[in-house]
């Protein structure tokens, strides 16, 4: 039987506000993208997801095609998560979109200085927010060509040993 590697496009949504989380997922659902979203409730959880540690240590290998990142969160801020992503050779090619309520000029400058791909201010109006999330989802998950998998991001270190990914396979 022929086998092939299954390529699952995942979006990492990092959001601590339950209402904004639900709205974002609802906006993505309208474009059938919500089932491809991993959720982190704060910056520390986002880093655990990206580095496959803690409760995410058994998640499938590979990087998300996009990170939607709130800024003002407990434990680790969105800006600190962005800095970690862009400083890491295996993560820095992941597109990061700041999806935040902050319109403050210093925040905008810091995010762009550290390599954010887009900075979107969450509108207060529900329908406007849904419209913007749909547009983000369609562009980044359907229109944009994500960075190719190099294989480097799939090699990790666990318990002092180098680990290689197990390829997910589906039967035809």
C-alpha cells in the first residue's frame, strides 16, 4: 500500500481573554479553519507549545504556519514570545501576527522592531472583529504560501538525546 506524509496546517492562537478567544475561533470557523487551531492561554504556554514541552511535549512535530499573538498576557507577554520566536533559528520563519487591543505607538514600534509580520488592533465592534479574523485566516492559512518545512524544526532534544520526528502516515 502506498503511504504519504500528512501535512496538517496548524495555527497557534495565543490569547488569555476567554471572550476574544471565542470570537477569534468563531471567525476562523466561518472559513473552516478552527479545527486547525492550537490554543495557548498565555505566553508561557505558547513557548511550551513551540518547544514541545510540558503538556505539549507529545504534540505532533512541526511548526505552526502562523502564530496569532495577543500582547498583554500573564506570565510571558506577547512581545517576549515574539522575541523568542524571532531569536530561534528553527522558529524565526514562522509568520507572527499581533492580534491585540493595544494601539499604543511604543507597542507598535517594539513589535515591528522585533520582526512581527503584521499588527492588527482588535476592534471593539463584534461584527468588525469577526470580519477581520476571517480576513486574517483566509490570507495566512489559504492565500499565503507558508515557509517550507526544512526538517530542522522537527529535530529536538529530550532527556539529553537528539530526537527525530516520527512521520505521520495515512493509508491511501
